[in-house]
């Protein structure tokens, strides 16, 4: 798989704005930590998600996974190639995707760029930096 092309400033801005919008829909009555994420696909489509908590904490779903799962549900897994993911929250603290989200993102975007907004501005990481030597479909061959 070839690495995705670098994001333009317009793509970054749209992705962050979409993640901020998604954050408004978060359901976080237990942690009071609202998170929004937006996923940019190679096709140019953007899907978004928010965190959805549950009284049984293990059933909570993160914003990043919600966004990826929405893309898969809408298009089918074969059509989902992630170029970039943006993550924001309502506390303006930088938070990169958790381990479970990193694994899910890597399944559909092993070369994806990850953007997360915090008090010192936008931070960037690659999936290779966030999840080196990840477990993937090539692990079965």
C-alpha cells in the first residue's frame, strides 16, 4: 500500500472542523470528557464520530472507532482506506487515540496521519509512530 499524500491546509481545517462538530454530539455523562473524531478517506470522503459512554464502562465506544465503523458501515470495508484522522475534545487537551483505536485505525490506514488538537496547537503523528510493529492482516501470512 502506498503512503497517502500529505494533507492540504484546507483538508486539515475541514477535518478538524468536522471533528469539533462531532464532539458536540458526544454522550459522556460519566467522564464528562467529550471527544470528536473525523476520518478522511483516500476517496476524499469524511466520516465522523463521537464518544458514546455507557454505565457499564467496558461498553463505551471511542470517537475514533465510531468514525471508522461509520465509514465501514456506509461503504463496506474494501472501500475504506484512511488517509488521516483528527481528534478533538472539549477540554482542549491533546489526546491521541487510545490503543484500541490505534489498532482499528491501522487496519484501514496503516500509513494514516493522526492530528490531535491541544493547548499548544495541532500535533501530528503517523500510525507508524503511534503503533509500531502493529498486529495486522499480514500477521496471518
